[in-house]
DNA sequence: GTGATACTTTGATTATGATCGAATGGTGAG
DNA sequence: CTCACCATTCGATCATAATCAAAGTATCAC
């Protein structure tokens, strides 16, 4: 026994309902204050503070003090990917959630995953990119082809600028609702950003749901049919 | 809050040290009896039994009664993938494991992941396959090209027979030590099986470590250099 | 049948940690 | 400087669940 890294240490951090809810909220990619997270977690401020200290100590979240606020955020996309993986299992072996509900179906169609697009729409985009050989994916790695570079330029995303950053340009992130990959990395983030700028979609306040406008929906369809 | 599936329910199952050790042991892919798992978990038989009941109830493991033995196994590769994802985070933000130790480096080189090859060797194989366009991977999905089919036939794996099974032929599984993908699915399992049959490697008793023989190491090198 | 083995259940104990009220430490506004 | 606000720390309470001993159930060997 005691092979490999200590699973239980990390898992038990996620294993508390209050902390799990906080982490879910942080999956939106936004940095939230302790009070906001207390609300999300359904606990009092002192309790939330103690939880956040543990998460921070455990390396799952980072904290940035800004004036009298302290902003908490996920420690990285790796943590986000892990949370998606757990969500996947929870959904498949899950408690057979009785009524999916409208919020749930909206989440399945399009949502934020850390900072990029997930759900049916995210997977559809990823599929299109790989099928048209605009993107070459192997496992969690992914790389743009020359054609892909042109495609994104045409769409309006400045790939060259993104490449200067330390963060990987393309990543494949496993989607919990569809169980297939969607585009992550700085390119994934920039793409979603651009869709917001084009007014194709907007975020629903206080949730991970991304709502497409009728126009946006049509344009998106056109984009991935072309 | 209460977006998506219930993370904490699953995570808390993995969050207990005894259960985490048991699950780690099951990552070897073998089905183990309750007494063996009690040993792995470092707890008494009654305790282990209670843990196993919870894991089974939670859908993480399956149980098969055979005579007076009850064999427990991971519920599926999805659960295995989740455990690898958690391992990845645990390793990266980890408790700065002081001494990696020989066992650890052996695990990094080659180990069993559920039923296929993981570690440096597993990733090297996967890289070779995708680079030579023998395998086309996109996210967690992967598909053999015609060339790839020939390559595996040449190696000695009967692909056609594997395709009849319900289980997917190819999958990409994220490796916790290397953080890149290795080959999973029935093809991944059959490949490792064949390597054992060729005497290229054997399993170390009571652990996930796969030890390559000198001959096996050389042959493997040749295989992925060709 | 009897005894032995493999496992689960029950019940009681104990330890861990989640929770909140009250007090404390910083930060910004006036 | 003082007040208001955000957040953490402390202290005490309380609930959950991990643990094992002992008893119970089931299967196999003979």
C-alpha cells in the first residue's frame, strides 16, 4: 500500500459538501471573495474561512489579497480537470438525479469550465476542429495545424499573441456531461471571450451557465458547419 | 449552488485513507477479496467490509460472489480515470513526498493502470502511435488507422476479435506521473497482455509496478523506434 | 452431520472535524 | 482617529463516521 501520491488527502478536501459547492462555484473561473463562497457553500463566514484555509493549504485554491477582500480561485486548470472527472463519475454512477430541471439542461448545452466553453456546444466545436484537421489532438495535448491557425484568425482570435504566454495554447479537457473533449488552454479561453465580445452569448449571473442569443446560436451553427 | 452532479458524495468516498488505499490497490485491475483489501487498507476485516459496502453502494466498485469469496473490482475505467486525475493533482500540489524511493521510480517507469500500461513506457507507446499516424486521438476518444491496424497485427494482437466486445477498442487515459496520455481500452489491455505473454515484462507481486526484462526493454525500444 | 473458512452485521467506543458565537486583526471611508 | 466592513482566529458544542470485538450467516471440506 501507500503506492503513488496520497489520494485521500485531496479527495477528502473535495469530500465535504460545503467545500465541494465552493469548488463548483470556482469552476466558473472567476475569483470569488470569502463571503461569496460562504453563500455558495451554504455555511457561515467563519466556517467558510476555515474551509478555504484548508483548500488553500491543500493546494487546490489560490488566494489573492486585494484591499480588504481576499479573492479565492482554483489553483489551476489541472484542478479543474480533476473536478470535471469527479463530476463525470458522480453523474454516471450518480444518485439518479430525479428531475434534470431547466438549469441542468442549460448547463448541458453550454457552460463555463474554468475559463472556456464546455457542454454540447464546446464539444461540437472541438469535434469540428479535429474533424476538419484544424486541430490535432492526442490525449490531453492538442496542437493547431496551419489551417487551424488561419481558421482562428478568420474567426477573429489573435493566435500569435496567445503563444507568448506561458500557458499552453491548446488543451483537451474532458467534459463531464458529454464525456468527450472540449477545447481548453489559452485558445479555448480566448475563443469564448471572443464569442462574448461578438454578443453570441452571455453568462447567466451567479452560475456556470452560458446562454446563447438566437443570433449567436445561428452564427455558431454556421461556424461549425462551414 | 447545487449545480451539476454531487461532487462531495463521490469525493468523500475516496477521501478516507483506508478506502483510498483499497481503490489504489484495485487500480491494478485485478479483482481482490475482502480480506486482501483489508490488508491493503490497513484495517480489520469488519472495517474493510463496511468500507466496501459503502464503495459498492456508491457505485465505485462492483462485487462478484464466488463461493465463499467475494471479489471486489473497480466499477469501470471511468472510475479508474478519475482516480488517476486525483492522483495527478495529489502529485503536483502534493505533500512534497520526501524520498521518491525505488518503488516510486519504478511506478513512474511502468505500471498497471486498471488493465493497461501506464507510466513512461505507456506514454512513449502512445506517442509513437500518434506520431506515426497509427492512432488518431482526439480527447479521450481514439481510433486506429488502417496502418495502425496492420501495425498491431504485426505485433501480434488480434484487433478484429477485440472489436466484437462491447468495450471501446481505443481510449486515451491521462497518466498521473507523466501528465500525458497512454493507450487504454480493450486494445490497451490486449497489448499489455501480449507483452506479458512475450515475456517482455512481468508484474511485481502485490503492487502496480510492471518490471521489464532486459530483453523486453530492448524489444520495446525497437518497437517504438521502428 | 461437524468443523473450518470467508465474510457481514451488530453494537459500543472513540476520534475527527464541521459548525457557529464571540472576539480579534486589517483595510478603507469619512 | 473613528467607524464600518471583510475576514480570520478562538473556543465550545455537536454530529458523523471510523474502528474493532463479538456474534451471525454462508459456503466448502470431510
